[in-house]
C-alpha cells in the first residue's frame, strides 16, 4: 500500500486548508462550547451551509447527485484537515444515511424531491429505527403501517431519535407484514414530521443536553409515494444504511487530534513537580492508546484502499465501529484522569461569566467522558458488532 500523496493531492490539501481558514471566522462561537446543550439548529447547520456553498457538503455522493467527485484519497485528506483544524462535523442523518439510500434505491421522483434539499440543508432528517424493545434486535420492531388506499396509516413509537426536535423529516422502519419472518415484513418510509399525529418528547441525557427523543405516531397518514423501494423489502435498505453509519463512526482523524490535546494536558499537569506525561504509568497508557489508534488508522486505510478499487466495506465496518468508539472513550477517560477533580465543574455554558476553578482545558472533561459512553451503544452496540464479525467475517 502506497501511503504517500501525489503533488495533485498535496495541492488539494492546500486548497482544503485555505478554505477552512476562510470559513472559520464565519462559524458561530458556540460550536467551540464543551457541551452540545447550548447549540441551536442554525449552529448545527453553519458548517454544512459553508460546505454546501463550496460544493463539498456530500463527499460520499456520486457527482450526478451533487457530490464533489472526490477520490477516496481526497476524502481522506479532507477528513484529516477538518479534524486537525477542529472543524465541526456535519450531521450524518441526511448526508450519510438516508441520502445514499434514496440515490441507491429511491424512485426518480424521490431523488429529485429530497436529494437537493438534503444537500442545501433545507431539510433536516432524523433516524427512526430503534423502538422500546427493538434496539439490538431491530428486526423485532413493532411500529405498524397499514395500507389504506394511497396511504399508510402509521402507529407506534420510535426512541433515542437523535435531534428529532429539529427534524423536518424522519426515515422510518415500519412493520407492514406481521405474519412473516420479522426481517421480511419491514418497509422503509419517509415521513414528514409536520404530519398530524406525530409527537416528539425530549429525553434529557446525563450531561443535561437534549440530544435524543421519543417520537410517537398516532394514526399518521403517509403517502405510499413516500415508500423507498418495495413494500416489505425495507430490511435490505436498512442494512445498507447501517454499513454507512458504522464506517463514519471510526473517527480516526479526530481521535488523533484529541490524543494530541491529551498529551498537551499531560505535559501541563504536574505530579510531584514532574509532568504527568513523564510518569511511567501515564506514559504507558498514552503509548498503548497511540498504538491502538495507529492500528485503527491502518485498518481504515485498508478499507479505503479497497473502496478505491470499487469494493465497498461490508461487515468489516463493524471492526472500525468497535475500535473507533473504544478509542474515543479511552481518550475521554485518560483526559479525566489527567485533570482529576477539575473535570467535574462542566456546566459552565457559553456566555457564563464564572471562571472555571481549574485550568481551561479541564472544562467539560467529565461531561465528555459521560457523554461518550453512548458511542459503544449507538450505531448498533459493540457487542452486536462482535456478533456480526464472528458470523459474517470469521464465519464462526
Ligand atoms: C446517544 C444515542 C443516540 C441514538 N440515536 C438513535 C437515532 O437517532 N435513531 C435510532 O433509531 N436509534 C438511535 N439510538 C439507538 C441505538 O441504536 C440503540 O440504543 C442500540 O441499537 C441498542 O439498543 P437498545 O438501547 O435497545 O439496547 P438493547 O438492545 O436492549 O441492549 C442492551 C444491552 O444488551 C446487549 N445485547 C443485546 N443483545 C445482545 C446479543 N444478542 N448479544 C450480546 N449482547 C447483546 C447490548 O449490547 C447492550 O449492551 C441511539 C442511541 C444512543 C445511546
């Protein structure tokens, strides 16, 4: 595997850097806040809109649907540079999840209607997969859709729906046939959140943020035209989407940046007058983390190299999901360990005029530690990913 970049790719890197420098002052200050609790819809969309104006918002989309036509290496460079510059990420629900499902399986009409609005950020999408009692065992979902002429009537509940409070649309897995094998009776529907009968109720998480919701459906009328692909074939489209979700979760470039920050903190923190980074125990933990991260990066590069030859990641993306999220969690653990009790006062939101009791770099460390526990649960829990690897990759 050749890991060097061509002069054209280096020129592209320079273009990305210049764009980021120009974009940075246009982003709202609250994006730098330690917690997501204070973010508005406009905050989330600010980076998306700047990327859209440049034609760079949907790196994985084919050019014919509005993607930038980047090679795999260009995508890698863009991710690296954005992470190094600590730029925000775009939300995955439209760009990485339902968008690819629509351009791969949707009708021409659906492509024309939804794709441009995902790109521009006009439509905010959320993901209606999980239900109470149907998370890991997703195929047991019970939200029911019954055909009534040109419509489906939808009844049921989705849960853990990320940022549904801002959503214009929800893509949902619904049960259309309860009398067959669970996987064979599921349909993929696109539902306008303004439809009468939909109620969104917040779930407030441990760090006080409103990140997730319950979404209730009470006789919600959805046009049959909003069905993606065939009735009862939704499981195929659902699985296609999950592979995309898991690849994006690895977050290698961002973890590298976060390890750099961790090392800066460990250089500044002193133990008996000696920088923490120079103590044997902590130095070993950081070294182990860096080794794991390097291994993950090479695994990701191998996946990208395959992709550049036209072979999309399949169940192997579960490996990236497990290791990527374990590393993200480990970074927050070690950061908390490094700053000790100064990790705890984290409720100092943007606009607060109170000084933190400890160093600035400690602010939010506990909040991030607790918040990152979610990473081994969402996108399919890590235990479930291990089951997938055991069956589909190792053939056990
Ligand atoms: C922050 C956050 C955001 C989320 N956002 C969304 C969203 O936007 N849309 C959406 O649809 N969903 C979302 N989810 C839901 C997420 O996909 C589910 O939480 C996840 O699939 C696990 O399902 P569950 O919570 O029902 O846990 P369960 O399935 O009940 O699992 C409980 C525990 O048992 C383990 N377990 C279960 N079955 C097995 C097995 N067969 N073998 C070994 N271990 C097993 C699991 O690993 C887990 O540790 C989100 C979750 C979180 C935490």
